[in-house]
C-alpha cells in the first residue's frame, strides 16, 4: 500500500537514529544505578527500588525482564527504551492522524526523531 510508504520510511529512519551507536558509549551515572538495580532476582529488585528509588517500579520491571532475555551490556540496557521510542513514533502518528489527518500525522511523527 502506497499510503504507508512515508510512515514506513519515517519509522525506519527513527529506528536507525535510535539504534546506531546505542552500545558505543559507557553507562552514565543514572544508567549505572539502573544496572545495579536490575541485577539479581525480582525480590532483590523490589528491595533495591524500595531502598534507593523514588520513581515507580514499572520501568525497572521492564528493564529487569529484558536483561533476563538479552543481557546487561550497554546496548542491551538501552535497547528496551529505544524500542519504546520507536513505537512512540507510531503512537504519535496514529493519534495525530485521528485528530488532524495523514499529512499532519506524518509531520508530527517526524518530530519524534532523536536529534542528539
């Protein structure tokens, strides 16, 4: 379907921008703290969150589950949230399409590009 080609291109570029170099930098302070929190068992995760964190545990549960599947390298720790960012492009597109049409949705999806 031709009408999906622009969206496919936008999502592909967004994925490329988010995934290139994802594991090339060492962990920052907050990422190191998250790595420390998600190591070990689920019970230990909740204990670490209760004693050290003031944020809700959902992101830690997501990260903990992903580390059990893909590991704990810099790339693996950043990948789950990069995937959420890629999916967000589609969510923003769909919400804007419902409210303002396809052209506005394409422009809005472009605004989700990570310019670092």
